[in-house]
């Protein structure tokens, strides 16, 4: 069962009825039961590992909170008897003890993730290295099945653990409420990665039914459906075919496929987010936004402030800042300052953190060196952009380029789109060597030899010219909708349907009809959200 299946619609409809019938105080229990039920129905496996993560998270956060509470109670009880230094020592001791608990909790949760996600990668590379060194050991694989959504719920749990350690809020005393926070079903497949202080109050308070909210989010769900089944699923066979057999395609076909891949990736991922947010919003629970029209970005740094926002903010808060302000980075910064490298001294901690974070971000996406390289390239480009910003500004000034110029902004948007799509396309190849060979073919023969649909869209056209036309129109409408949203910061569909119930019915009918008629032409891909494997 996936978000785009009819069985899920029935599943959600039953949940909604039960949720809004139950007394407000216990409505969260329905969410917990249905979240675990969804997990089982989605992958035909019991959520054992998610339950283990939940138990570890609950136990260790409870222990940390107990350490903090005992320390505060003791200090309060003996405040008149203790000197300032003694109080400081007791606080430091409590912090050290809770830090040790936090580290154990983080390590154990990461260990579960690493065993399933990185065992083959680590063992395979170690075996290959030993073989090359002449030890005669053959690389092997364990082919462990990755539990559904393990990267998302693990990172969400780690965020909660670290926040409790930082005393941002108290730990939750109810195990089942922690279990709901970890397992909440709309975000289990592809995120977003929620924060406890934002999500928990909405999960536990018991929300009231709203007809206007439901109607508004039906549009969001259907737009998500259209992105996924009309655009992404129909483009997917073409991308798969070219990547799998690139030597049989001409250069222009490869270039076009690469550019279409950017659309497919966005339509698939953001479509899932629209669907997940729409269903969750109907229940009165607003998930964190994961996309803010990323293809309007004028730089790589801006792109990552708009794309997969919850993941980027997670790495920023729980990895980037701790590394930047670590004692090791401070020492490096001091040495550079002593050598009178003032600017580099100020920026080096940030640069080191960026390299580490982006390497791990690549590894988070998949256990392969191509993804690590992908992350490093992202990090290096952003570091270069910042380090040489003054130089770029001088060049622009000499060329009389105005930052406010529409043409210059459009160029930067197109440049960022082409670069990010090309970089992301690299990750579709199992071997970097295949990507390089594919790129060479594309560059050798970049001009089209025909403009027929069968040449431009060789795999899509199999499903009929009408399918190509509908996909093309859907992409244009998505672009128009995005341009309006970018300039007005509101939904175009919401604007069109705001004052007329007739327009609401027409738009709903068109969206539903198009999804039903032209959706999922690649039936084997339907439901296969690209980020679900994470």
C-alpha cells in the first residue's frame, strides 16, 4: 500500500472517521495504531526495528531527563549550603553524565542504521582492498533489506535525543506518545524530518474537523498525485532506459533526458510531500515544508535552502554548528590567525564543517562513492562561491552586470538548474565510469538530428502521442503554477478557486480525471517513490 493507491484512500478515510469520532484527548491513540498498521501494510513487515529505535530513544531521553531533574532538585535543596564553585561542579557533572547517555543513545541508533544501510558498502570495499593487497579475500555482500523509512525516523529520533540533552524541552514521559512521534505515517516514507517541539503538540492535542481545511487540502493532494503519476511516472521509463543503455542513444537524447530527470526527481519527491502534507493537514497536523520552489534558485547554496529543507536544517543544527564551534576547528582557526590569514581563519571552521556535512549528506543518500563525490562537489562549489565572492563581484562590475537585472537572474537560475540536474543525474549511475562515458557521448554529439516525438521521447511515446502531450502540458502548468507562487507567495489554484465553487468542482474534476486517465503509464513504477529507499 502506497500513498497513491486506492487502498490508502480507504485506509485514510477509515482513520479520519475514527479520529474525529473519538474524544479529543485520546485521538492520538488512533494515529499510533494506524501508523503501525500503515507501516505493516506498506512493506508487509512488522516495524520491529522502528520499535527498537523508539525504545532506545525513550529509555535514554528519560535517563537524561532524570539526571537533569535530580541535579536541579539537589541544587535547590542545598542552595544555601553550596558555594558557587560547588554548584558549578555539580552542574558540570550532571552535564557530563547526560552527555555520556546521549552519546550512547546516538551511537546505538546510528549503529542500527549503519548495519542495514552500509554493511555491504563497508564490507565490500574492505574486501576489495584486501584482495588488491594480495590477501586473496573475495568481496561479499549480505543483501540486507533496508527497513522502510529508516533514515527518516532515525534522524528524527536523533534530533529529539539531542534536543533533550540540550534541554530545549523536557523528555516525553509517555512511551506511546514517543512511539507516535517516531512512526507518524504521513512522513514515514520520505519525510519530512520533524522536530518534536513542532510536531508533538499537534499530534497529541486532538484536532477538530474542518470542511474548508479538508477541501483546500484535496487540491494539494491531487496536485501531488498529478506530479507523481502524470509527470514523474511517465518520465521514469525514459530516464531508466537511457541510464541503463546510454550507448544506444544519441548525444542530444542523453542531454534532454538529463534535463528531464530534474523534472522527474522534483515531481516525484515534491509530489510525495504534497500528498503527505495534504492528508496530514486534513487531520489538522501540519508537517514541515520540504520544498520552496528550488528550481528558482540562483545558486547552489540557495538551492539547498529550498530543496529537502528538513534534511538540510537537520544537518545544519545537529552537525554543521557543532563541528564549526568544536575545539578542533577553533585550534585550526587560531593557527591561521597567528599566520596573519585573518579571512581564512574566520571561514575555515565553516569550510571544514561544510566538507564533513556534505560528504555525510552524500553517504546518507546512498552507500556508494558516487554519492560521496556528489556531496563533496556540492560542498566545494558552495565554499568556492563564498571564498571568491569578492572576485566574482569585481568581474560583474567590470562587465557592467547588474544583480537586479532580469536577464542575469534568469541566467543564474538556468545555470543552477543545469548544474544541479547534471550533478543529480550522476547519482543514477551505479558506476562513475558509466556516467563519464555517457557524458562523453552527450558532448560529442549534442545537436538534435530530429524533432519527432519518437526521437525526443523514445520511451514515453510508446504510450501514445497523447501521453507525451499531457506530460508536456502538465509540466507547463506546473511551471506556471510555480512562477505564480514564487512571485505572489500563494497558490495559484487557491487563487483561482477561492471565490467560485464551480471553479473548485472543475479544477478537482480535471485533476482527478487526468490522474486517472494518464497517470501511471509506467505501471511498474507507480508507487515507487524515489526517496522511499532511504
